[in-house]
């Protein structure tokens, strides 16, 4: 599709199979830097880098993932400024300036898939769709446009990313930018950190965004000593081993036969090929922290509780619609017993977190500064591993209506604490790599597909900046990322930004035609939790 035809967007959904995708890991970046990073070469290098094991998995059919990030801005977008900013920052990263070897070249290389550096024409990546500024529903236009993007394959003849700029005012923003990035470039954490490295604080144009700091263990309480300390250490190791073994057995069972209950949220075979509708709802991060502090838990625990409660409310309504006319009006609980509903959660296994101020420019020596719009970007090799450094864990949800709403939170904390004493994420990550090396990417991709398809949804949470940031001088109002192309009908993503939390749902509209109702249920669940903890505090 050329730029002119692509700019003249027609709101029509293309339900077609997406091009097979892949993922990359830090080995590729190290290889690129080793091969061409220290050379003062021509703008286009013909050096080729084989795909990593992770990339090969995601290049197989059925695991076709793209990351899509909707970003609202507080001012109109200036395409010229953004293009120049991309040239000086993002394009200097080898993953954003490399493309897949063509099919013909792959055949000449014994069928091996490789990355190859290429000259990037930013005009081919920044897309300006024609917009009717007097449209009655700007939000619906954005939603339809994003749905359209999830139904068409990304162009593999160029570096695998796009930025769509829509200068259309919505209730939340003056303009909207839509990043669409092939999952081979990296996972959500690495992409968010790289994107934030391109941003600056709105209050200080020379300062990088600030991420929340992880709290250290509370030192007010004495640590155990002597025999009791040894006993606790041995007990913790035994629990870690036992939990890991149980989780891995369940993981294997999920691959072989263990499937979730068929509910109104569960997708059918071929769901990964359908276009996805992406909606988001903004709630107060302060409310989440209020509940967290009152219950003595983490933000992740509150998110799990909100998700479980919201799913229970939504499914109860759906089953109530089915029971209508069967003398079910007098009962409030329409949920079947023993619903098995699990989320496949993606876990960042990096030991080091934070913003990666590294663009790993293949044309720079050990370090150099690139100046753009009075901003300084330091180029160096980061100790933080880039790419797809993630493991998978399966989180079970108890779908039920609770008399005490805080029981959702207590159950979520217990499940979260147990998962912390398990090596499931690391084991699944390493198993993936070993299977690819020993048996090939097709078998590994088939195993991943079975796990994702046999569970109901994907759940993810990424921490964002604590203050307002700007992308090349454009203040950001909200960030709503998600992913599509995997065999599930529901993906729930939580993204914090300033004092807000975006709840982002990517759904197959053929399975979940009313995602905003699910957003309502999630938002209402948080409100119920907040009211309950405030009431309990007042009672004390």
C-alpha cells in the first residue's frame, strides 16, 4: 500500500490473516553493534543478523503480535517537528532501522530469516490520514481507525513500525498519535522505556521522565536471627520449589488438555485473525493507592482484585441475559459454578528496570551526544537487556459474587504472594529458548499457542511516568497501549501515567460486542473497593 492510498483511509475492517510476526532479544542488538557499530560506514549497511530464538517463535503462524499504543496530546501535532525528532532519536536504534530479509533472499540463504540494516525514510513511517474535523464523534473515528489498523498486516518491506498522526480533537485530547510496532522490536517494557527516553518532562525540557521507585523492605521490624532465620530460609526454598513444580505441571497440563470454561469472554479457533476493537477507561491512580495502603498490598494486587471483580460482574450480567424467561428474575446470582477462567500474564524478568537512555547507534563509537531541539541524548550500551525479556505465568480467577467485596482483594493478594514464590516466569522463558534450539521454532510456537488459546485472556501492567511528559515538545495527555494478533478475544492492559491509570481492553467484537460495559464493571469495582475501605476506616 503506498502512502497516498494509505493516507486516504476508509473505515472498513479487513478481517484477513496477519503476516507472521517475530520477536527479538538482546543478542541481536549485541550482534548488530559488534558487526557494524564501530564502523564509520555508509548510511546503508548490508550486514545481516540472524533472528534470535524468540524472533523465530513469533514469526510462526498463530503468534502474530503487534503492539499498538494510542497516545493523546494536549496540543495539535506538528508532523515536521515529530519527523525530525524521530530522525535524531528512535531511528538511531538498530531495531527501528532494520528490516526482515526478503523471501527471495531468505531462499538464497537456505531459508534462514535475518535482519538487515536499511536506510530509513521517515516519510514512509509517519502517516497522516485524511480526517474530517467536523465529524460528530471524534472518539468513534479514532476507535474505528485503530480497529482498521489491527485488521491489516504491517509492511515487511521496511522497518517494522509506523506512527499515525491524527489532528482531531477528542474529549480527552487535542490530537492523537498511534504507534504500531512489530513485536519483534521488543516487549512492552523495553518499548515503553525507549519511548520515554525520547520524551522529556514538560516542566523541564532537558530532564528525562521519572518512574516510580521501588520501595525498599521496611527496616523498622527486626530481622530474624539464628535458628529461626535458618528455618525461614529453608521453608521459603521448599515453598519456592513446590510452587514452581505445581505451576509447571499446570502449565504442561494447559498445553496438553486443560482448557478454560467456554464463557462469553472465550474466543474460538481463528480468533487471532480477526480485527480487534481497542477501548480504554481512565481511573484514578490515587484511588488504587488508597485501596493498596488500606489493605496492605501492592498495586498489582489491587489490579488483580479489580479484574476479578469486574469480570464476575460482567459475566453475571451476561448469564443473566441467557437465563431471562426461565424464572431467574428473582435471583441475583446467574453465574454457573466452577468456572475456570485464567489469565496469561506477561512478566518482565529483567533484573534492572528503568528508562533505557540507550539508542545503540551502529554508527556511533562508545558514546556520543546527539543534539536535537536543545535536548541531549546520550548514546551508550545499556546494561538493561533490550528486546523480549518476558516469561509467562497463568493466573487463575475465582469468578463469583462476593458478599464482602474486599474478599476479591484478599484472594488476589494471596494469589499474588504465591506467584512471587515461584519461578514459573523464568522457567517458561528458558523453556521457550531451549525448545527452539533443540526442536525448532515451529514446535515452540505451537506450545505457546496452546497455552494462550486454552486460557481466556492476557493481563499486563506497565508502570509509566509520575509527571507530565512531552514527546518532541508535544505534552502527552494519556497513554493507552495494547497488543493484538494472539489467539484470545480479550486483552486487559493497565498503564499508569501521572496520577491516572488507563485500563485498556483489546477485544474481538464478534465475541465481546460491548467492551465499554466491561470497562464500566472494572471502574465500578474499583469504586466499590474504595468505598469499602473508607467505610472500614471510618468504622475504626
